[in-house]
C-alpha cells in the first residue's frame, strides 16, 4: 500500500489512512492510497498505452496514448467489499464516444467491473468478462475534456454503485466477480489520474450530496491531534424559527444547509428554476440578464469583464436568478456581484422587496476593486457553490446588514486577504441580530489569510468539513455570535478559532476537528444551537478533508 501526502507534510500523510470517500461507514479503513507525489507508479501493473508519472500541477499517473485500450491495475486480488475513488482528467481523444474509467474487482486485463466517463456526456456502470462488455446502468453527465472529475465506484456484496463528482449516481446488482484489484483505464483516449483511494466498504452507501459523497464523521487516530469540546446545549432557536428539518437531505445538484430553511415567505432556494435559460458571453448580455425581473438561469461562457464606472465595479443581481459558469473556464474579471438593495441604516427589518433566491455556481471571479460577491440588506435564500474566488480589493464574499439563510459550499478561496465577513460592524446589531445564519461546508481556504469567516451577531453559523491550509487565522466569533465548528481540518493555521478577538466576545462550540502544525487550539465559549435543529446534514470524517475538498472544491467540478 502506498500512502503519500499531496502537501508533502508527514503529519498530513498520517491522516490519509483514515479517509473514507463514499465508503458509507464511519469506521472504514483505507486499503490503498496513491497520489504519485513520490514520482513513481510502483505497485501498478500496466497494459497497453503509454504510462508515466508526469506533472499536472502536481504529479499524476498519465496515459498518453490514444490509439488503443490501456489499463493500469493495483492492489490485492483478495479485496472484496470496498470503494475506489480517483480524480480523472481526459486530455485527448481519438474519435467519438471515448472514455476514461475506474475499475473494481479486476480479475485480469479483460475481466472487471468499471465506471466509464464517456465523451458523449454519459457515465456507464459496466462489466467486462473475457473482453466482452455489458452495460449495467448509465446516466447523463457533463464530461469536459481538460477538466478534473472525481469518480467513485463501490462494490459491496452484489451491489455496485458509481458516482461522478458526488452528484450523478448509477447502481446495479451483479454477482459475476466477488473480489479483485482496482484500476484505471482508457479507451482511445489519453487521461491523467490522481488521488487514487481505496476504502473498506463495510456499511451501506450514503446518499450523494452536492460535492464528493458524504460519510459519517469519526474520530481520527492518534496523530495528528483531534480537538474536541463538550457537546453543545441548545439555546432558543432564532427567529424566524423553522418547524424542524426536512425528513431527507437534498438530492444531487441541490442546495443544502441554511439555504434550504424556510423563512421570509420562501420555502427554499431554487434560483432561476421555472424561467428561461440563456447563455451569455459578452458584458452587455450578462449585465442585462442579471438585472432583469423574474426567474432566469444565466449560463456564463468564457471570460466576461465587468466595468467599474460609478458602481465601484459592483453589479446588482435581482431575485430569482441562477448564474452558472459553463465548463471550467467561465470567468468574471474586474468587478463583483452585489446581491441586495442599496444600503440604508434606517431599514431595520426585512423589506418586502428584499433580494432573494439567488444561486451562483461554477464561476471564477477575480480582480474586483471592491468585493467579489457582496450580500446585503436582508437578502435571503442565497447559495454560493463551487466557485473560485481570488484577488479582490476588499472581501471575497461578504454577508452583512441582515442577510439571512445562506449556504457557502465547495468554493476555493485563494490569493486573498479578507476572505469572508459575516456582519460588517460592531454597531450594526439592529439589522443583524437574529439573522446572518450561514452554512459553510467543504470550502478550501487555500492560504486565504484571515476571516474564514469572521462573524458578528449571528445566532448560528455552521462551519463543517472545510479545509484550512496555511492561514493566519481561521474563524473568529464576536458580538455574541454563535459558531458551531465541526469536522474541519486545519493545517498550519496560527489561530484556528477565536472568541477573544477585536470587539465583544463571541460564542463557539467545536467538535471533532483536526489541527496540524497549528500554534493555538480552537477557543470555545458558551453554548450554540445544534444545526441539526434546522436541517439534515452528514459530516465527512475530518481526516478525509485534505483529500476530498481540494478534489471537489472550485470550478469544473459540477
């Protein structure tokens, strides 16, 4: 078994063995892991194609030929029930309807189960027996050549399940092969493979969520050090109070967390659903459609430059909009998005025309002179998901002035100082108290220096399964705001969580977080309402966060 760290840190490497992508059990053991950072592919047996370890940002296993089938296998022929997960990038194809695949229970080069990601925008769960293939299940999925996709294939007894980027799932029942190796393969295609992980699948599979598939949280083994605090006791639910969480988690590609909690006359967050879908590739088209009334799904193609002008580069988004990038190259540069009415200190309760029901996904936003995304003035039901946010003049994502019921998920924040602020000022309790409820999960705070987030007045901000890498501080709670912090992974963070900070003290409860090479513990104070009071959610094992979050966060992953 090879276990190596993408971050080249021994403490991080020690935790990879506990990772449990799509394993479906809190106690799943890692059977195999290879990220190729050692520069070789020892332990792999190849057939066909041209295989090497090459650079794609970091080392990857590359198959460069496009003229035939190619396979690489590893692991034990005795492995029975397990989940194999890998990141896969098709880089070139020869002809139509080609694929890259993930193998399970491989008997030989001509007999195995496999999950094929095809260039005709399908994923197929198949078996190969003596070189003859049978399709067991298939589904539509967007396949982008040159973009990373995460594939997971679980074999447990006669049950087979496959997932793409944690969202599209195919399943079947077949008893042809009971044990076998894992592997990767291509068909008339070149591809890169990375972060191959095999976890024991001793329990039932979880339902897929909006990112890489979830599993229940567990305590990591001895090193690195997990931190914990006593279980929180509930405080009264903030107003408006929900009638309780929905009975089941959301399906693939749907919002979760606080963005799904009913309030202000809105049941959940749907964005532009029910309205027309338009594709824009010019500044004029983009600004026209985000300002229109009524629901729209606005697909952004290529790079759009936002003007500065008299707006300081901030451009208003109206209610009932989905703004989503196409592929992995959709970009907004030079300006930012404002979700909310103009600022007024005189307004201290939600107005009837507050901006609401907005989804922003799969966009790279950079170079704004002010904020990259600003949410203000009692805007509610907002979902910010799978974006890449960097190099803004002020905040990357600021949430303030009574905004409420937001989810911020699977984003990558980098090359930025003041990352995400919740509540803009110590004197703004009239607008903010009892509001500013936000869920942050599976975000990659990649050297984003501070405010990840910094919170005032909110009764509950839920921060779980985020990956903090090389930050001056992670989370700060002030002005009696309540932070519920669980299942996160902090690597080289000077102050992971603070309640003694600038301004009045906050409240913070933490459980089952991992701290590695951090100078201080997470500070705790007071009690905070358990988020399960409001919505269902599943916490991935914190030890898996350094693997699943960089693989799943950012653009090109939905």
